[in-house]
C-alpha cells in the first residue's frame, strides 16, 4: 500500500509538471522512468537512487517538488522539451514485481527511456523485457556481466562498468608488484560476489598466476574470521579479499594478520576493505574501486552537488553514481538529437551508442555491445601530512573493457563459484602496461 501511494503521488506530480511546462505547446513531453527497490532489504536506498537519477535534471534547472526525491521534479526539460519523470518501485529479488513495473511504466505510462534498477540480477530481466519493446531505450544501473555481454539487446545501454570490471588492475598489481604466483580468493557466495572474484581471476591468471583455492562465504563476521584462521601462510603467496559493500572485512583482516603478519605483501582486495580497516597494520595494503578515491574534479562535483541538493536522502555516492551517469548520458544524447524520440528512437539510440561521456568517475565510452569502457581506481592505506591514516588513491586504471582481452566472451560461462577457469592467455591491455596512469 505504501508503495502504491508513493507511485500515485509521483505520477500526479509528474503530470502537473508536464502541464505547467507544456502549456501552450503541442510538443509531447519526454517521459523518463527511474526504477529502484522500495521494498525488501535495500528499501532504505530507494530515495538515494532516485536522487542520483534526478540530479542531472536539477543541474539543468529542474526544481524539487517536495522534501523527498520521490516527490518528483518540476520545470524539468531537455533540448527545449518538457521532461516528465516517472518513478517505479520493485521488490528486491522479485522478478515478477520488476516486470510488472516495467510494463506499467512503458506500456501504460508511455516511458521513452527507462533507467535502472540497480541490483545484480535485475539487468538480465530488463534486457529480456527490452527485446519486446524495441522502440524504448533502457539504461542499466545493475552490474551483472551477462546483461550486456551475452545476447545483448540493441536498445539496452550501460554507462557504468560491470562487477567483474570492478576488479581490474589489482590482479596485475599482485602479479607484477607483489610478485605473487599463487593466490587464494575470498568472495561472497552469491551472484553479486562471484563476478568480483572473476575479474581478478581473469587478469591474474592471464599473466601466468594460479588460483590455488576459491573460498566462498556470506556476511557473518564470525564465519569470516574462522575462514581467515584456516588459511595457512604456506598455501599461497597472498589473498584476494573480494568483499563487496555488504560483506564486512574487519574480522577477516584481524584473523589474517595473526596468520600472515605484514599484510601489505600478502593481502589485496576491494576499497571497502581499506575504509573499514584504517589502522597501522593495513599501511600499504592495496584495494581497487569502481569510483575515484580522491578529489577528482568530476567526482568531487558529483558528490558535492548530490550532498547539497539532497541533504536528507542518505545517498552514498559510490552506490548511486550509475544512476547519475545513466541519466546524464540520456540527457546529453537527447540534446544532440534535439529531443527527437520519434521513429522508434533510432536517432537517439544511435547517438547514445556513440556518446563519449564525461561521467562522474571519468571518461566513459561504449563498446559494440553498448557496455561501458571506463576506469577503475587503485588505492592504499597511508598517512597524510599530519600523520592520520587515510585511504589514498594511487593509480587510475583506464580503458577497462568487459571481455578482459577476450577472457570473457558471449560463449564463456557466466561467473560462478568455479568460473572462470584459471588459465594463461591474452592479457588485458591495461594489465600489459607496467606504468598505469596516476592522478
């Protein structure tokens, strides 16, 4: 009931905005839909997702209609056309509610563009629905590799890297700089955790490294600590901890430090691991992130505007930049075609596919499957000038593409507990370079 009331309020607000902005004009408003999870374990993220998607419109002069992002916007426009924002609500993990919302937004409300939803597993469902609506443009915010790599739809685009791409750069660092040849990987045992391990495996193994064991676990800190205590120093040169934003790392790091003192030589992982463990034992440990770890101008502009415009939305930039970049890309392409979404949106889609976006994370372009090619970021725990422990960005890894130099393809198995197979092969372009861009 709560979700239905929210939907109704947004639709009314959107309709009023369209009437106010389109008075005296026969130009049909461009309806852009944003869909996210408003029910289930990630419902608290709903307003933040909507806020990030609305921000590019606010930057173009739109005004907030109420205290919550889901209250909608007024005076939203692009290329002289009124933009009518539609907001969709799904239940996390329930594909039927997702499909019902997609049908409502597209078939009943007339959305020309659909953005989202954000979580792993949603992208493939959106792709399959998009194939039934070839005249509507879909911009994904979810991260599963298969949504664009396998059986791509010509009207589906993604301007953010997938979860396997997130790991790019850390495998070659472990192999070249740390001298690892044998590694143990630790990841979350579900479809959101498997690809973050897969990206590391693809890069590390392509150089000649070996994965001696793949350990999988959930988010229980006790179990993670127990897992670390079982890792013998003789088993491997080091450990890759691929925990994502919901998998705590402190108990694992503490237990591993007791088994393998000198973590800077024996542990790499994700950036969340660095932020959760800013203490002396972590000095020099490397982590990789899909978003900048320093005051990069594009990232700083995005994060500061998000906080200023939506101070009560609780938006964490590293969780919502995909929605922002998707909306920004859609608006820039609409500008270039002067708002033309006629004739099955062919001009708009063609422009979108060739767009070079100055995204929140840096430059993004799309491959032939309309999947983002973009940067990742390596950082470390270090001391600043005053001696405080901070996470400092070390390197930008540019041009990360989805196949990892051919390691992944439309015919290879999707990331899983056992895939990809560890094998030496063609090394990704960014991993062949010994010197990576610094910023």
